[in-house]
C-alpha cells in the first residue's frame, strides 16, 4: 500500500476532533506519522472512536496497521 493510501486509512479511523492529545497539530499529521512508524498508537485517542473502543483500543489499531502495511491481497 502506498504511503498516501495508508495515511488516508489511518486518518479515517481517527475521531477528527483535532484535539492535539497526540502532540500533533491535528488528526491528519498524526495519521501520517503513525503510517511512517514515527508516532506511537495512543490508546486514549483510538478509544474515542467507538469501533476501535469496542475492539480493545490500540490492540485493534495495531492489528489493522499491521494488515495495512503488510497486505496479503
């Protein structure tokens, strides 16, 4: 998957509150950094999103990112 597509996928999962809890100016810059392995997954941010929250927060996000970075399709 190309980096822009990965960023789009990660960004789509974030709450888009632009809360800056991650230390970045907004969700998109954080998504870019996560996609490049330059930023950690922050469980409190991922838990805001209901689908991720009910799938055990960062555990779901970690699995999803692994799949997106290493697709078998």
